C-alpha cells in the first residue's frame, strides 16, 4: 500500500577470527587505515550494483553500510571473501551476517498536526520540540521502530531489522492516525 524506500541497511559481519589490518589495507585497493585516527580499515566498494562502505576491525568483524537491498550486503561479503582469500588472508567459510538497522522513508499521503499526534500517541513515546527539530520522534514498541514524522506526511523509519517490520509499523501508525482523524488529506 505504501511506497517504502529503503535508504540504508547497516549490517554487522563476523568475517574472520582476526585480521592484520595493515595487510588488509594493502590488499584492498583504495582502503584507508590510519590507526591514530580510527582503529579500523575503511573500504568503499564501488562495483556495478553495489555501493557500500565497510569498516573492518582486527577482531575479524566488520560493519557494512550504504546498501539499499540485502543482496548488496551479501554481495559485499562475497566480494571481500574472494579478494581476501585470493591474497591468503583467512576468512570464515560462512560469515555470520546480522542486519542491525534499516532506514526507510515513506509518505502517509496526508498532512500531519504534530502537536496533536504527540498527545494522541502518548507523550512518553514521543518527542516534539519544533524549535529544536521540525519533526516528531515516535518510539514504537511493536514492532520496535523509531519513526520521524513531518507535517508534510513524510516519515523516516529507523531501527527495523527487516522490511516487514517497517511495513507493519507504517501500516499500524497509518491506521491509528486515520482512526483518530490526525491524518488530513493534502490540499491539491
């Protein structure tokens, strides 16, 4: 029903048991490693269909960000496995991949009175300080998401572990706002 657009997927990956980060930096073309500034290797993967950024740590763990679909995470991991293995750097046969956060946007199709919504959804679950930030922050418990509402009806969802949770959360909040009359039709 809603056009939900994934903007970013963040995943943590256990790729190996441990890494020599100097060796990793030499192996990955374009990688950056400045341990006095940051204790990990920064690597940006730019291949057709994959534009992700990776942080690799000496523990053998990595964080992958920038993906728009889960397949980009898996493609990034496969690419790194291949390059590292070809350079005699030991990696796990089956890396452990965990989606940590999905950030997505959508439009509820109407305008929102954020002050009324803060009261309706509960002041203990919302933060709205228009002089500080133009959006309302709503912390949903089921599914566990954080949503940013804007008066235009646009919504940013974060904290999801899968797209189904985001779809469920958006549908749930849409029904609540429609039922209470807090989602107004846009004037065309």
